[in-house]
């Protein structure tokens, strides 16, 4: 292949001191390309190896990309950016993935898929060899996060953590990924699903880590937390809206019941109930408002695709209408504060309950005024150019 000819495929392997297994992986890459007739290149994205990995890569004919910024995501980003192929297949250098399976990924990409995800778990037809995956990863972490990915993001995968996958470079460039750690691979699945990419999954076999002299880069609890953090930050609904709505609804209901003197277990709800309900109501409302802030900011910054439901909502509720509604809520709370002492009350603590409820309603109205201005400010920072249109697919 001429240096000036663009290959069909680029195999990208992130590397940090992988001298034990890198040579085996590169040999399999070459056998896979030669045996299938795929015109391809192999790129080793080196993240600062000091054990001879670079020399091994060069000896096997791989193109080495030196990546100074540390992190799994940084290494992959640099390697993919340097890739000249139309298709990219990425996998780790620990010999747990069999690079002889690369042609299967290319076959599905040729069929028009944007992303082809490997699946090691039996739920997707894959195979985990004895000793290849820690017990906690196999039976809890991976299935749980894969389930959440299906539920929250409609991702059609059974193994979200599988590091062996293929994709078109054009599609990857449109994803505009941000994560630079181990959650890079998870972010790719989430963003591909959110942006409507065509995703296929193929079963593969996971082999035991071929390294014996050093520990794996993966840290179970640290990387698990980062995955959960990613899931929550790109899904304001489950981080803010759902818990906020539950708290706001429950707090408002209890506060209303306390003001009206509703009895519970033979006694009316007292001052403690209305104070606790006020706190829950205010916190729940704050969570709801933060959910709107997060959604607007994420859409404007291209972290999430444009949401037609939000567009319709803001055509109905603009800044001016939001301010009018907030003013009505505030005035209602003030009226409750003023009239609480003058209304005929059966219980001696009734004026206090009315005062707490009135203060809560007035606070909700005031917060709504401030929230209306902040949402308007977030929406006018700049137009969501790329995120507002669907991704085009290169074929």
C-alpha cells in the first residue's frame, strides 16, 4: 500500500507499558488484515510507555502516535484522529480481545452501520473464558450499566463496557466526545444512541488478560463511579427531574394537607409536618429547576441533541409568560402570609401552618422569577448549530 493511499481500515490500539502482550496483538492484526484482504493500517496510540512498547510497535510495522496527555480517552482520541481509514476498529493491547475477529466488524460496517459493538456477555451471545472477567464486573457492574443504557438511552447493546468495537470515522467525528478517561468507550455508546446512530452488536470471546508482570489499568470502583457520573450528567431526567418531581409532589401534598387540618392516625398534621413538607417542596422544586438548567445548557453546548419537546415547551412558556406566572405564585404566597392570622382557625397552631405554607409559595414564586431569567440567558448564549440537526451518515 502506498503511503499516499488511504486504507479502508485503521486498527487503533491504546498503549501504556504493554510490552508483554503488544507484540502478540500486532501479529494478530497483521494476520487478520492479510487473511481477509482488507487494506488497513495499525496505529498504536502510546501514552508514555517506558518498557519498550514503542520499539515493539515499530518492529511490527505499526504507526506509533505519541500522546502526551494521560488517560485512556486521550490515547484513543489521538489515535482515532490520526487514523486514515474510513473505518476504525479499536481494542485493548492486553490480548484479552482477539484481533483475528476484526474482519467481522468490518463486514458489518460495510453493511451501513455507524457503530459495531462487541459483546462478551452470554446475554448477547458472547463468551467469557474462565478467569477473563472479575466476578463483580461480570455479574453486577456490566449487566447493571448495560441495563441502564438500554433503559435511559435506548442503547441496543448488552455489553456497554466491551472495549472492542468498530465505527466509521465520519460518524465518530460528529459525536464530538468529551470524556478522556475509561468512560470514553461508554460515552461513545451513549452519544451514538442519543444521536440516532445505526448500532449493531456482534458476539465475541473475551480471553484472560495476557499480562503477568503488571496490574490492569482498570479500577473497579473508581471507573464504576465515573460511569455512573457520566450516566447521570448526560441524563438530567434521572439526576434532577424524577427525584425532584417526587419530592415536590409529596411535599406539596403534605403541606396542603397540614394547612387544611387533615388528620393522620387520629390527629391533625401539626407544625412539624408543615415545616418538613416545606423543606421537601423547596428542595424538590430546586431539583426540577436544575433539571431544566442542565437540559438547556447541554443542548446549547452540544452535549445532548436538540429535544423537540423542549422546543415546543419554550414556544408556549417564554420569558414574559414565565415571569407573569412566577409573579402570580409570589403574590399568592404573600396573600397567604397576610391572611393567615385573620382567617377563622380551629387549631391554635393554624396561623403558623398558614405562614409556613405562604412563605413556601412566595419562595417558589421568587425562585421562578430568577429561574426564568437564567433559562433565558442560557438559551441565548449561542445557537445550537451542530446539535440541533441530525447526524449525517457517511456511506
